[in-house]
C-alpha cells in the first residue's frame, strides 16, 4: 500500500515538472495571457490531485495505526489466556521453582508497579542479614511463603518464634496440639509492682534462646557482641531512666504529652518496643500502649506480658493489620524505623502509621538512624509526602562508632492534621 502511494506521489511530481516546462503553444492563440491562463489552470489541477493524495495518505496512516492497536490488544488477550490456561493446568509448583504469587515466573508476570512494590521482595539497603539469612525482605501477603516452600512444608514442626516470620511468611498453620508449658510455673507478680519486677525463670521455656535465665539476659550487656536490645532486660539500669528527661534527641514523656490536651492521649502503639518499658511508663500515666516485639534471641513477648502489658508478635512488614483507621492517639517507635528498611517498605509503614492515627494523633519518631546524605535527600522529603505536621524536629550526630562517620539520629514529634 505504501509503495503504491509513493509511486502515485512520484508520478504527480513528474507530471508537474513536465507540464511546467512545456512551451505555451498548445493552442492556436499564442498571446501571453492565454499561455498564462493555461499554465495556472494546469498547476491548480495538479495541486488538487496532490492534496487528494495527501489526504488518502493520512487516512492510510490512521488505518495502519488502528491495525497496530488491534494487534497489540490481541497479543495482550492471547497472553492472558495462556497465563490462565497455564494456571489451571499447573495448580502447584515444584518446591525449588521460582514463581510469583500468581504462579508465573517474574519476568513474564504482568503486574502493575504498585502491586510489584506491595508483593515482590525488596533488597535490604545494608545487604545480607545473617539473622534473616537473606539479603531481601518480603511483604507478608503470600509471596514470601511461595519463596520458602521447603520451610513451609515443615510447618508441622516449625518453631513459632522462628525466622519464617522475619522472612514475611506468617501466619502459618499451627500444630493441632497444646504448646508446652514451663515446668514449675508460678503466678506473675501482682500489678502494679510487676511493671518493674523481673519474673521468675520458671515462667519461660528457654530451649530456643542462647541465655537460659533472666540473669544471663541482664548480664549480657557487660559482654562483647551485638545483640538486639542488649540491656533491655535490666529494669534497674538504663530502662529505669528512659523518657524521664527532655534534652536534645531525648524527648521527655511528660513534655510530649503536654503538647495535647490533658487526658486526650489514652491508647497507642509502640513499634519494636523491646521489653515494654515505654508501655510501662505510659501505664503509670493511665495510658494503654500495645507493644510490638520480636523474640530475637530473648523472650521479649513473655517478658512484656509478665509486666502486665500487652505484647503483639509481629514484624515491621506486617503493616499494622490489627488496627482500623483513625483509632490510635499515639504511635511511638525507637530505633526500629531506620535506614535498614527498604525505602518503599518504609514509606508503606509510615502511611500505615498515618492511617491508624486519629486526627490530631501523635507520631513520636525516636532516634531514627540514617547516613548524613540520606536525611535531606530521602527521608525528609518522604515525611513531607506523608503529610505529618512537625511539632518537634531534632537532628544529632551519632558518634559511638567514631566522629568521622557520617551517621545521624533524627528524633521528631509529628502530628496527623485535624483535616
């Protein structure tokens, strides 16, 4: 079709050239006016033909574009049909086969960008984590369990406090039997003395932990090595002084509460609250705080419960599934939210915090860790996108590993706008 159109245009151009070069002697009348009239009439006719040819050419281009669109639509339809047929014929995948949540190898999966962020793995910014045995973290919406099918196949004997939850594969089927109870279990210390009392060792089954007693957990702050919340179990040490004083990055609890009308802060959440000391301090002020904590080589959830507080065993990737929107007065997080979390996952978590806070609720970001350039390039714009109002904002250099390192802490008190 295109060749024919080009041939037609070429023929018309040759015709124009031929007639424009003829002598004006085609009629018996050789007057200049007659010659000029015939010349103009011929050119006008040829221009009309050229315009008609252009119109036909444009129509052809439109027809070709429409055909391309229909071909692409047909290709998409055929691909979707092939995917559906493959899914019906192959309901289960081999354990070692890589696949996404739809059972389709990732390169051929037609997922939207937002869905990819929500279900596909995110690389850990700090690289491989020995504790997680992976350099990736998976959002817990089912994709993770497909990636760890060997562990999933052993669900009948898996440890509830094991690392599958860290990998995002939770909840899993529970064994149909009663869990073991501690030998020699005794009743916990009565409230409110329980807030600052170390429970007896007989309240815990120590099989899965390095330490086999609470005294061991208290003493491990004196030994080298990196352990999560290394001195959390020493309730008479630094835990006893937390949030009592207001200076720099360390916000005082009473000063934070004074930013809102008396009695308006009643319920909240502490994300990654260690051994529950933040909740204990708030409980002394008649405020109920739920503490999320992981049993990372220590019975954190049991310890929190022994203090008369409420623990929940969820990871940061759970995205606050237990709370409805606009329900909490305050959300607090110390150290847990930081640059170890992939940016997309951190932004999801911040939006979820915004979601569960009521209008006028407080988000207390306590010692958020990052590298110097990240603060203004990544995280400050991220907080602005979420939409919090800044009540307090303090930045200080982290110097425990050397002043030459560009490591910083951010503490901030943020408020969800009333409208």
